[in-house]
C-alpha cells in the first residue's frame, strides 16, 4: 500500500511568472505582520492568510507556553463552532509528544514537516480530535497525492536562536489533495515571516512593558517611602492591619487581601484582617484555623518565587485544600466548578491561585502571612512586582513588631497605674477606717471598746492582705520561665484547699475531690499555691450558705500546639455561690475592673491567677457551673502544660 510519504503533488512545475506572482502576494501580505505589534492579531491574520491564499480548508495554529512548556491552540479555523472548544482543550502537546511525532515526520523544507495518516493511526489517539471529516477517518488512501483525514502538515515557527515557539498545523485541504510545490514554497515564506513578526511583536511588547513597569515601580517605591513613617508609628494592631490591606490595594492594585497572625496559645494561624471579600466569605475566614503544616505546604521551595513570596498555582490545588479558602458552604458547589476551569492564558490569574508573603519577626520566626488576591489587571505579578511587594512586606514586619512593643508598653503602664491606685486609694480608705475605729474606741465606754478594736484589727488585716497581693503581683511580673521547676499539681491543689478553708473557721467547708490518680506534674514555682488560693477563697467568701460546697476536678487533656498534640492538666473548681453574669466573665481577670455587688474585690486576686497562668504558659477561664444558670455558681478552669 502507498504510505503517502510526501505532500508534494506530482506533475508539471508551475511556470516562473505564476510562482513570482504568488511570492509577491505572500510578501505584500506578510509585510503587514512585521508592522503589527499585537501577537493575537498576527495569529488571526496568519490563519486568514493561509486559508485565503492557499487551498487549505482547516488549520490549527499553536503557541508555546513558556511557563508550562506545552504547545496549546491559539486559533482554530475551518471547524464547526461546537468542536472548537474541545480542540482547544484536548489538543495540547508537551515535548514528549513532539519527540514521538519527530520519529514519524518527513521533512519537506526548512519549516515544513509531513506526518502521514498511516503512521498517525498507530497510537496517536489525540489526533482524532482534530479530524475534520470524522466519517472518513477509517478510509484508505487511494492515490499517492490524496489527502487523508488523519494527515498532518506542520510549518514550524522559530525565534532567532532557532528555538521553536509554535507551528501552523494544516489538518485538511480544499481539494482533497496534497499541496503542490508552489503552495509549500509560499507557506514556507509565510512561516518565516510570521516567525520574525512574532519575535518583533514580543520584543516591542517587552519594551513597552519594561518601560511601564519601571515607571510604575518608581511610583510604587515613592508611595512606599511616603507611607513608611505613618505605617511604622501606627500603634493599634487592628488599625495597623487594616491600613496594610488598604495600601496593598492602593500601591499594588490587588482588590482583595488578608493577614493571618500566629496565635501561640492555640498553635494556629488566624485571619485577623480581611479586605475585598463578601460578608459571608469574611465570616468564613474568621472561622478558619490554619495549622503550621498547611503553611509549610504552601511555602515549599518549589513554590518560592522570591525571598518572602510563594506562589501556588491553581494547577497544584486539590479539592481538600478548599477548606482553607474563604468559601462559605453555600458557595462550595460553584467553587468546585471554578477549580475545574482552565487558566485563560499563561500569565492570567485564576481564582484559586495562591500568592502569599511570609512575615518574619526580628529573630527570623514566622509570625504571620500576607495573602493577596484579585489583581486588577487579572494577571500574575511578574518578578519585579514581587520584589517591590517584598520590600513593603519587610516594612510590615517591622510595623507589627513596633505595634506589639507599644501594646506591651501600654499594658505595663496600665499595670503600674492599677498598683498605684490600689496602694494610694484603697490603702487610704483602709487607714481612714482604722483611724475611725480607734477614735471610737478612745471615746467609747468599756462595753464597746472590744468591738471597735476588733473592727480596727480587721481593717489592718485587709491592709496587710492588699499589700501582700500587690507584692506577689509585682513578683510575678518580674519572674521569667527560666526559674520554673517541676511541681506535683494534685498534691499542691489538695494542700492549698485545706489551707484556704482554715482561714474561715466560722464556715463549714466541704470539698469534693475528683483528681486523676495519674501523677500530674507541671512547670511552676513556689507561687503555684497562690493561683488556687485566690480562686478557692472567693468560692468560700462569697458563698452565703451554712455549708460551703466546692468540687475540684483534675484530668488530662490534649491540645494542638504548633500543629502537634500536647498534654495538659485541667483543674476545674466549681462553687455554689452567687455566680458571675455573662457580661462580667471576660472582665474578672483584669486588674482595673471593679465589679459590683457580690463579685467586688475579686479583681486583684484573679489578676494574680491570670498572671501566674500566663507565666506557666497555660489558660484560665470561667463558666457557669450549670450551663445557662449563672446564679447557681461559677466554675473556674485552669489548664497547665504537663511536664
């Protein structure tokens, strides 16, 4: 059987005048390519020229994607509309595909290669998508110069370094015959001119882009310098984060962004500031806890595109990654469809592209992530743009550290203010009371003398207790974790419960212990008993019943810290006192809060509890002993890392 190994028809050669006329037409038309600066328009003109001037019925023009290193269809001519999208999706080639074709190709010229149907039919299944006459795909070539539906004739396009940048793929002819010498020569000239035109257009585009980018970079740097001072002096963390996202939009044209900061108490990154998303998407973001492992996955070396920047393209995403995107449940089905949507072009932005910048503190520790989204030009930022954003993110890191230092300074100032208020205000009140009782004792008769002296002594004891609490609070503030030692938690709780109850001889105190039998050790110091003392005495002091009942429970719990499970000991102390209303629960551990009625006086003691728990790297909170019924008593829980 004839293999049809040539695309040149037999017979007489065209006369010189006919050939020259064709060449003149080709040259005149292709000169327009050289002056066109738009690659898309060149491709359209090229396809139209091929089908207008030569007996070509259908063709596909391919272009090389520099990023993905694949050849994809840029224009499809001669096919029904309902098949064009399928061709663009299916007819994508990588280098391994081209290597297979090279083994069966017949070179016809400098740019032209012919691939006969007889060879393509042996395992080149992808080509069936480009067959125009599907009903003739199994036909047999009758004459040597017949065109078979599976025949392919490609004219390759090269840059000046002879690197292939695309090709014109002819898939059928108007005559049903092979192209003659004249057509092949004309198409060779056309392919050469188109290659030059593409390179010139790309060079002009690069020059324009570089000029525009340089101007934009200069403007961006100028703006960054202008806002640097205000950014570094913003003290309120929330205001600072919001301002950072505003500047991301103003300076870099990202219409959405978010900042996550690492929460050491929870061991997760939490989104703290969000801009450019819907209310439902923002609400979803606030619920998300990002483990360190996920952050490490998104910042793998293969995704690194700068010192601080990492880009994870949509093509690397998995359906399981969607739980960390700002997608409400109501939008999940639509999101799955978007995930299947192909990228429009090499440099176009996809809704599931992930571009983030790592925020480091002064020691090189990751403290946050800045994520940017929805670029105004719908393009992936280039290297120069990434570098400018990285400069900005470096300033953001300094600003966050400044804000944290300022917050700590304010906290220290507030603590000093509270201690001064307690020393000078409360002590003055106690001393005035003592003076009043002494004066009454001096002027009273014998019967009342003992009563007034006893009252005076009670005030002296309160003064001593206040001074002792302030002393301990100051001691805690000046202690660091390097002085902590391993202490038996269960034994400490039992002993302190007895000691605290002994301070109230007029009350009958009954403890119900439910302590885990397992040895429970924590890292603490000699102030650990004071932590439980201040909780227990409040449980006794504010309980007006004849018998004071207190339940103390201890159990092991597990908590995720730095994406790893860590063992903690949880101690819960439940009382049957007046309880704490919901609106007061968040305030009782703050020194400056002055709670009224039955909770008055708890503030300083519980601030000692909070300070000690912070020192021991633990947590403390209060809830209702019976959920929803605060008046039935309070339940204080302390959670400390096991040692």
